[in-house]
C-alpha cells in the first residue's frame, strides 16, 4: 500500500508546481505589499455545502470592514489535511490560517515553529468560549481557536423512557443501571452501541475514566501518553460492572454506528432502542435513517452520569471540535482579529445554520434546538472538556487504545490490556 | 530493414559471394530485428512492470525499515525492527491464521462444489444454461456489492434469521457477524458463495478439452459412470484443477474487500486477515513504516508460495507451453 507513494508524491508535486506556476501563489504565504495591503490564505475543509458559503461571506465581510486585508480561501478535502499540513509546515510557504483539530495533533505541529502563539491577541475575548478553547492550547499557550464544538452525551427517546416508567434521566451510574432494568422489563432494548466502528466503545470507557480520574491526572496522562494511574484501571472495572447488566442490543459487536437503519443511530431513530452515548451530531445522523419526521422533538439529552466514589469531576465533558491555527507568515494581530470575527455572534449563528456542530461562542445558541441548547449549556458550564482520547493522543496510540477498548467490549483482554496497549503503541512510535 | 537487405542479395544473378557489408547484414540482421522486436514488444510492459510492481516493492521494503508516520521525511532508521514487530504481533499471527483457514475452506469446499457442479452442468440437463448463469452470477458481482448484500441479510433478525424461523429452525439463528467464534465461518460462507461459480466455470472449460472418445471407450469397456469420472475425467482435469488451486490460494491469502466492509476484521480481530491488518495499522494508525513491513511480509508469503507451487506443482503443466530460446 505504500507502493504508490513516491510516484504519486512525485506526480502530485509536479502537478502542484505546474498549478503554482500557472496560478501564482495559491499555496501559502501571506503577502504584504508596501501600501500595507495583506492577503491571508485560508485553508478550510468546507469544500461543499453551507459552511463553504458561510466562510465565503465571512471573508468578504471581513475585507469590507478591514479594506487592507484580503482573505483568500483555499478549500481542501478534509482527509487531505493530515498529509498537506505537515508538508506545508515543513516548508517556508505554509498557509496563513488552516483547519486545526487541536489536541495531540496540534501539539505535534508546534515544534515546527510555524504556529503563532495567539494567547496575547485573544486573551481579551477567548474566555467567552468557556473551557472549550483549552483543547487548542499546548503548554497553556493558545495555538488554535475553535469555531465549533462537539460534546458526547446520551441521546434518548422520551417516549420509550415514559413507556418504561422512567420519569427523569439518570444522574448516577446506579440510576442508569436501574433504568436499564426498567427498560428491559418493558421489552425495550435499553442502549444501542455501534461497536463495529470501535470509537463508540471508546466513548464509554473514556467517560468512566473521566469520572474516575481527577482533571489534573487526565491532563498529565494525556501529556505523558501514559494511562498507568490506577483510576484508569478503575474505569475498566466500572465498565465491566456496567456491561454485566447487559444493556446493549443483541449482536452489538457487529453493529455500525451511523450507517443504515440497523445502525445504533438508526435503532434509536426507529424506536428499536431507548438511548445511545453519542456526539451532539447524532440527531442529524438519525433524521435520514427513519421515516419518523418528528424524531428530533422526540429526543432528549442527558450527560454521562456521575460515578459514586469517583475522584473525577461529575461535570467534565468528553468532546472535541473544529478550529483554526495561524502561522508565522501571517501578521499575528490581523490573523487573530479574523479568528475573533469567525467566533463573533453573527458568524457563529451562520455556523449553527450550517448544521456542523455546536457553536464555539454560546452567544449563537439561540439558533439551536432545545436539546442542542441543553448540550451547549452543559458543555459551557463544564470545568474541563476532555478531548477524545484518540485525538488527544498521537494517532497510532489513539487507534491502539480504541482497538483495545473494542476488544474489551468483546470480552477479550483485561483492564490492564487497555493500559498496556497505550504504552506499547507509544514505545513503537 | 533486414528483410530488405536479404532481398537485395537474393536477386543478384548467379552465385555471388556476399561482400563484407552484406554478410554483416545477413549475420546482424535477424539479431537486430529480434532486438527491435523485443524492445518494442517487451519495453512498455517491462517499463510498467518495473515502475508499478518492482519499484514499489523495493520502496515498500525500504520504507518498512523506518519508523515513519507518513508525514514529512522518513523517520528514524529502524532496520528490521518493524518486520520483527509484525511477526511477533499475535494479532498479525491471528490474521494469518484466518487466511490459512480461508485457504483450507476454499480447497475443501469450493473445489468439490465447483467440480461437482461442473460435472453436473456438463451433462445435457434441462435448464443447463440458466443454472450455469445462476451459479456464475455471484462471481460477476462487485465484491463491495456482495459484502453489503450479505451484511444486510445477516443482521440480527434479518433475512437469514427470518428464513430459518419460517423453516422451523429458529434454534439455528445466530449472531452471524457478532459471534467471535462464528464470524470467520460466516465470512467463509460469503466467500464460497461468491467464488465457487468461478471454480465451476474453470472446470467446465477444462471438461470441454477432454475427448469424448475416451469416455465412450471406457463405457464400451464396461466402466461405470462413476469409475470413468474418477479414472478419466478428473485426472485429465488435473491442469485445470491445479491452476484453480493456485488462483484460489493466492486470492485467499489476499482477501480484503468483503471482510473489510462486513466486519472491519472484527469483532476483536475475530475475522481479521493480513490485508485488513495492513490497512488498520498502515493507514488508520498512520504507521506507514510498519504498514510497509506488513505489506512486504504479505508479499513474501504469497511470492514464496507462488515459487514453490510453480516449481513443484505447475511445472509439468507449463513445461510444454513455455517458449524456449532456439539455436
């Protein structure tokens, strides 16, 4: 599979060179002319759809307000960022602004020396984004700024909860277990999970870890890429205890999470299961998987319950999001000003309209559905937002963790094997 | 040119001894022509083969010696470290084991099934053409289509389960894709369904090459149909069976599409193959150096098998068919 890399790279390089020669500087550098005119190149992953339009409007509006600044948008396919960004950061011609997911990936880019520390420029307003912006910090410095957020929690069917006699969502794991029993008694599958995709399994284990581990431990463990703290073993044991209640659908190990009516999202959408632990995007995934037009209004949301005796925060949230970084080729103040504009209420309202996630700025929350507003409120009140472990860790470690958790779901391995998988993957880097 | 040169000489009246130049042409002509032909006919193919087969193999072997995430320049040189890690990894060994199970199943199930069906459909029976088409049809389906179709059929409570229930066999319903001990055999059923038509087609083609007189003579000598099949038809089908075995074994070692779409190699690697392992580690985990090592090991296994098979099994079939240099 590596086989075509070099010829392909050569072809891409040749094509890129020709394109550059033909089109001038479509690639990177922010150009500043003598009369103070600045052009910022902006790599976004919005190649189609409403978000592309939102960004185009934002670029035009920003230029109108700042006539000396021109934003040149370069839409790039989402999957291409993983290869294009490292290459661009290794060159002298990186884009001025580019798509940034934060976490371990951002941390691995910082040593290139091309990312701008935005802290001095955004300190005046970044606070209004809440704890979310921490996901784009490296060693306390803001190297990126989010424009939308994702939060993982439970999406549940209010009608099925009512049928099982559950009057309010569970606040603790024992309450969740009691609800599982009630739902089973009412012949309703309590929880759907798409284990075929592995990452939905990881949400479960990671949330138990968040409830068991103090925030400081989470932070240091992510940084050290080490899960040897005993709280992570406790998380595995909590998961085992919970899974002993057999809360998931039959054959969950072979169920996809988002594709088809038989997926975990499809099961909740079609009333075949009462709830699932998923991201804020889930209602959007469910809608096309059912003929039930009122599905969105039938859904409720509640956060992952607290674990009695757990040393972790009961309100910390698991999530992630999308953002942007500025590079050193762009005037830092101008670039930061543009990111501030992206996070302003008018632009954020349009981002919500594009249905890509929750707005980074809560001022735009009026455009959300009531359930989404609840997610956002909860997320903004959270003392800490833990980035998905597989994003927070280097890619190979994250994937090894997901695989180990998926094995654990399948009854393979032990609490220790999850921890060992991480240390082993780290040693193989 | 060489031909024109020869003609020039031949039309000279009387016995003429060719001059030095003509002799050179006469001697060098066919050689040049041969070289030109070889260059023209083999050149493009060799170029493509070198560029798209040999070079990538060499590059993959080279990349496999680095700890490389796929971004930027190759990372640190690790020698054979990646290769050793792959061979030591129980997950890779498990995946290889699954490949061997698929190889065994294809030989033990597809061969008798394909051969039996070919013998049956070689007779003049009613609906023969329709049956042949029906059996061969799955092979023509794109692998991805087959995978999605079976994925839907095998859902818990899906079509297969419903059919079993209607047949009064509800006790046989299973979690076909979620049961760790069953999933690899489910995959074998799907692969057999897709590929046994190909075995049948090859065998049918082979049967056409068996002279009818032999079977008639055997019948006149009083041989039963079973005996004639066992002693005449099957031995004469040998070359076809051996070629099919080769294709089937190499294909089984490289199985990817159906497994990837239906199970992704899971649950818990219970249906993984070498190819799904390669994609998981190389692409999903962004371990391109390691992935390259997996690719090279997979290639090595297939290559060694192919060489041995060629040397010990196929040699007698291809011996008469190979073009040899003459003179």
